[in-house]
């Protein structure tokens, strides 16, 4: 599909003012996206669990200007407090999407956003935040062009969200979402995320994700800088091939419910992501001592208990502990007895696989 397919077609409809509210969740990648080309195109495909409880709620209020503006007219509020430091990122987002939704220069916007998780908790909020904002913008387009289909609406919202934050395109649907073209998964695209189309075993229904907050501080290196380090990375091509291969393996894993193979793939992907950062120039060690303590505790407990918990990591120190729902109580007991001491302020967040964004009001 060419990007021109997403360009807004002028409508005779006109809207003077209104507001719309969407909630959109975060997601956790199983096969990691790390490295990108121009225009937020991924260097390799990825697949993620959509989360349920960790989400952003965004209200976009809009009022038509007497004349289209040369600059984007908007204000941003987080938890009711004005956030001018958010404006540069949103300005870049609007600049990237303007050719596809040119009506954004015809309105003054008020963006009010909040998270169901602490903003500084170390859970990436760009995926949930940018996907929620993209959905709000698309709701305006739907008002202007009511004939847009539900599929086209979702695909374009994912396409726009990707231009704000790559992983945001995986947050619109659930429970498993792919982003990036893969030869064995029909409908996958570099331009937007798609719901995983193949069979998924009951073992993966309502899968649990407990997020162990080792370090709530700001990222040591931004995602943009990290992705750019892949351009001249000596192991980049092998990494991209590994991602394709692991995604192929997951198709069979999801079909059969093989939790042992799932664990091997997911933990390998997490460690590979960090290995790429440690072998780039400049190089970064994003794990903390307590991250390693938690990983070793998980390995020991898994071996002695026979349970199927495993870890994955984003580009930071916090640990996502993944496990099937039928092992929930035993794993929570393990967390409270052996892992909570390695979390900052004993803080962790319980979540599970969810089913994507929801329109709250329009």
C-alpha cells in the first residue's frame, strides 16, 4: 500500500468545534523493533502483547480558526497541568502527519492527557500517548468524512501513530499485534500495525505481565538515539535476520502453545536488544545491578518450580515478567517473597494482555 493512500480527501462537511476522548494502552514487544529507516520505517518486523491496564486517556478539544494558521495551534496538559515541554515532540508529530491530515492547521487544539500508571514509572508512555492522540485526530477526519470504513480508520490511525512513535502503531488493537512486513504473516506492513491473523493457543489467552520497576528515572539514552546507532552497527544485519527468524518460530509457538520455546525466544530477544546497545558506538549498559539480580532469581525459580514465567526488557532497567494466567498466584507469591526488594520503593505494576484502544466520548 503506498503512503498516498492515507492522504485526506477533501470533504464538503465542516465542523466548527468539538471534542473527542480515546484511551489507548501501552504494549510490550516480544520480538523487538530496534533500528529504523527514514520516515519511521522499521528495519525489522516486531510483534507485541497489547497491555490492558497501563494506558493513556487523551481528550482533544478543537475549534476552527477564522483562517488556517501557518503554525500548529495547540496547548498540552498532563493530569491537568500545562506541559509546554511536551510541545516540541507534538509539533514534530503534527509536521509529519500534516500532509495526510491537512485540516490540523484549520483548528486550535487543547490536548488533555493522563496515564493510569505513574508518568515517571519507567513504562514507555509514547506508545499509548501517541496512539491515543492519533485516534483523536482520526475521529475529526471521520466527522469530516463519515464514509471512511472501520478498517481504513484503524489502519490510518496506526499509520499516523507510527509517525509519532514507532511502537505506538502496535497499541490500537490486540491482543497480539505485528508491525513490519513478514513473509509468513499475511497483511503485515512497514506502514502500520496489524492484528496477528493466525491461530493462538489457549495458553496465551489473558497472559500476565507484571512490571518490576527497578529504576523510575529518565532513560539513559533516547529511543531515537538508540535506533540510529543501528545504522553502522557491525551486527545489525544479523540482528535483523534474527528478528525475522524468531517471528517465524513464534507462529508455530502460538499455534501449539509451546511455553518452553516461547520463553527461549522472548528472553533471547530481550538480551539481544541490550547486547546491541552494549556493542554500539557509543555504547550503553541500560540494565542495573538489580535487573540482573531479578533475572537470576527468575531463572532459579523457574528451574526449581517448573513454572513458565519469563522476562523481557525494553531499552531500560525495568523487567516485564510474563507468565500464563493459571500460574498467577504462585508467581505473585514469588514476586512478593523474592523480587520486590529489588524494585525501587518496592513498586511493581500488575497488568495483562488486552484488546486495544477504546473510544470514550465523541
